[in-house]
């Protein structure tokens, strides 16, 4: 892409000149310890409970789940070894892997696993959404009984909130006080919200990892992470801005790999508020967004402009039958006028004495989000909408959802945290919505489809229902997709055997080794 074309796209997208930066500025870092695998990531450790930060400990291979996703995207056993389901689909017998040891030397037994799963079911997390009526231990098996068939149970048991921890991980009331897992790495220290120290576990059931020591540091600023990659202060750097990728690709001491991931940047808003309570207002917002310009400038890949919620990589959910999102500012203005919004003296729309002025919340742990927010601010102003931007912690999104103060937010949503995307869709777009999904949106047809999808195992029937559901989401717009995602990872040239997991389940640290 030529610089002149890029400048034109910047103007179209409404991006500030900082996206054109060719260098980095960051604090000077201490020299890296060559004996330790230093990792820099945007993801903070918000606590020890698996529902809060289990994604860090599972990806770092400190703790493991009964099932996982392999490199081909297939759901496979991890701490489980086999599964038997009754003919009526109501009783699951999950056989456990033999000889698995926790980091404190205690054995992983069916009783321990059943206790962990009961805790996960009773606390916040995905398992509580499954129609489970009982969890028990029988010999080397965990037995789960259901009130109705539930095809996604094994996928739910691959979610990070269901990591299996040793009994000594919990205090007397069941709160997590230490991460004592079964994974390739033993947790030596946790300093929330920024740091984790680990060492290779000698008795890991899959063989000891080659790299002995690992240090994880949460670094929120993308520019700082890029600087750490370039300076050698970090050996593995996760989630880089596209502009940083261009810079690092010119550095022979750094290797950069990119994977397309099942994740969408989208707008979440409270549909009960007067700005969004009419579907034509939400459609107008969508029409005002120049997704191709944002994708070209911020993501540096125009093909990441979202045409619908689900990218093509999410097989069965990307619906080729629905019309793609369009960019049509004039039509957006017409729809807003139809909804009763009229232009005020300063160009901002008004209705019933209220200005169309809203605050967008976002966060920088995904470094492109503030840039996309700036683009949206300029694009929406062109149709008479004033957008104020508030960049804070990602925790402000669920808290704003819970207390009702959130107006609109720019977020990133993964559809692979549970290996079956249906689990995320059920949570986000079911009745009432969810922290990272719809807010105060209810649709009876969508609710019925979601309930039926959870019961069916017929792939043809399921595909038809998924198409119906995605058509509803495309028209109703309880959230507005903006761009799809790629994950860029940088490593030092001293490190080899990296695999970038497109499903965001595992960093595969146990496979890494130092170049000899």
C-alpha cells in the first residue's frame, strides 16, 4: 500500500496520525534474563479464581481442563481419556487420564475433579448454564447427569473456568488462594494484576517441558510490548498492533507470526436507551461505519472488514445468505431522521430535547481498540452523533453492564473461549444478554432457536437454525460488528518451535525450546 493511499484511508477512517508512526517510544527496560522465557501480554491477572483469570493459567499450561482444542480445531480429551453418553443423552461418564499428579504431589482423582466441577457449576462461569442436575465420582470416572440432552457439555468442560485444581488451592470457604494445577508448568508466584512466575513441572503427565523457567508480565500498552520485542527484553510478545508488525518484520532478530482468529471487534450498547431502542437507529449506526477504511488503516488488512458477526473461519456460523454490511452515510442520516432525530444548531442530532451525545467505553489491552474508537468518533460525527471516548480497564465493561451506566462500548469478543461458538452466542444473545454481549435486548425467536440449538445433535438441522439466528442478529443488531481479527506474535530469534493457536486456548509453552 502506498503512503498516499494510506493517508487517504486515514482521512476516511478518521484515524489520527499516530497510526503512521514508524518507530516506538517506551520506557527503557531491564536486561532480559537469558535463562528465563520472558512473556509480555496485554492480559492482566484480575484474581486467582478460574472464572476471573483462568484464561491466563490455562494458556500458560499451569492448569488444565478435562477437554481442549487441538491444533486442527478439534475438541479432544485432555485430563479426560474417554467419554460415554447414555442413549437418552442424560448421563455422561467421563473417564479420567491415569497417573496425573498435581504440582503439590497429590493425585488427581475422580473425587477431586467432581468437587472442582461442582464448585465451577455453583460459581460464575459457563458450566452454570448447562442443564446439570448432578456431578459425582464413580471409580476413575466423573458422572454428570442432565435434565435434558446438552450437546455442548464437553465444549463447556474445555472452558478456562473449569480448570482442575488440587484441594490445597482452596481455603475453607472455597475461595482460590493458590494455583496448584496439573500442567507443564508449576506456578511459583503470582503478583496480581501483572506478574506470574513458573517453573517446569518434573512429573507432568505429558513429559517435562524443555524450558525451565517462565516469567509472565501483563503490559497494557502495545507500543511498550513492541519495544520489548525489539530490545530483547521479552522473548515472546503477544498481541501486537499491525503498525508494530511492519516495524518488527524489518528486524532480523525478531520473528513475527500472524494467525486469523475467531474474534470480532464490535459495538455493544444498551438497547433500552433512547439512542438505540429503535432497530432503525441501530441500523443507521451500522451504515455510518466505514469498516473497510478502519480495517485497512488500523488492522492493515482490508479483508478484516466485518460483513457480519462471524468471520469465515467460524465454519457453520458465517452465513453466506445474508446481505453484507454497507457503508452509506446518507442512508444512515435518513434512517435517523425517520426515527425522529433532527439536526441541532451545532450539527449534533436532537430528539425530545436530548442530544445524540454518548460515551463510548473501551480498553487498551487490545491495542487497536482505542484507534478504532477514534475512527468511529469521526465517522459517527459525520451523521450527527457526538461520541466521547473513555479508555479505561476492561473491567469497566461488565461493571457498566451490571449497574446500567454503560451507554456504548467497543469490545473484542472471542467465539472460541468455549470451543463450540454456540456457548458464547447463547450467553451473549439469550434473554437479557450478558456482560460481553447484548444489553437489554430480548427476541423470542432468537431465544427459541438458542434453546433448540442446545439440544440438537443433527448437523443439518443445526446448520439451518444457525442461519436463521445469524439472520436475526444481522437485522436486529443487538451488537454491531466492526472488524474481524488477527493475532500477531513476536519471538526472539533465540526461540524456536512456536505455534500461534488461532483458537486462543494454549500458548504451547511446553513445545518451545532455545535455539542451540
